[in-house]
C-alpha cells in the first residue's frame, strides 16, 4: 500500500475572525493503479475534508509523487474549496513526504 501524506489547511475565518464552515474536496486527476505491495485501483474519487470547529482541515491522501502510482509523472489533484466566500478550485501537486499545508501549494497552470 502506498504511503499517505497529511494535507492541512486553515484556519478559514470570516472577516470578524469567526471560524467558517464548509469543506475542501481533493480529486486525483487520473485513474491509476497502485501496486505497492497489493494491487488496487485508484479512481478519480473525491475525498472530502470538512472544516472543524476552528476552521481547519487535516486529511490523508496518496502523495502526487508516490512510487505506487503507475504514471510517468506526478498525479495532480483538483482541490475545490467549498467555503463561504471562497467557492473556487485549482489543480496542484500534493508531493510527499508531507505534511503539506494548502497555503504552500503551488497552483498549476490549466
């Protein structure tokens, strides 16, 4: 099984400093096979991280550059922010070894 990395983000706050509610969605942009050591198929299924009471997230995903992906390069993720005032999405690599803070992610050009 591939190693998972922790992705963190937040706090997401309203202008008055109150923690926001919502979720962040992570979708790998490829259907692939993970072959380390047990073969399993990884699909473009979305993993959802709900903001906690402090407006933060922490979730584990397979790293974009994990050796278990059978691709010729890193697998990008579509990261969708479903938070009041921030309904947007972008594509980025979530490279290991982690943890990865969303504030430090470099957005890929479309």
